[in-house]
C-alpha cells in the first residue's frame, strides 16, 4: 500500500526537518543529507562533492526505513560495506518514524555515521 497524500506530506516534512537539522547550513556545500521515498521505503543518503571537478556528488547510503503495510510500523535497516541492507536489531519497530530517526542520530553502534 502506498502512502496517502496526507501521510506522504507529513513524512516529507519529518524527513526534510531531520536532514536540515542534521547538516548545518554553513557546511551544506561540503555535505548534504537527502532522502528517497520508494513505495513504503525511505532511504537516507549522504552526499559529498566530487574530489575532482567537474563531477557529480558521491552518494553513500546511511539508513533505510521500511513500513510494514499490515502493522503500519517502521523498521530500521543498516547497510553493510557492499550496501546490502540488514535489519538493525537494536531497536523495536515503531509507528512513529521519528523514534527510528532518533536512533540513527544516537548511533550507539557506530554503524550509521561511523
């Protein structure tokens, strides 16, 4: 099941606020935090400028959130070095995505931000 228009608007507001809070305005020419929504999956992506001009910004996945359509709860996933997703088992699923975003912020295992 896809998000309703209201759910998508709320989701985008939550994610935009998170990305803006996480990366200070003064360094956004050096690092960006973006998100991609696909179906009921949200992926956080860190972008950095090219090392040599010209070029595209590089992209590294940070975290992924998947909403179960049956329970409407979010689960948090982390990527391995090959960018394969694995369930992050340090936190339970949550109905509120902000709970999982807080876990990514805290990053007690160092798996999201290193």
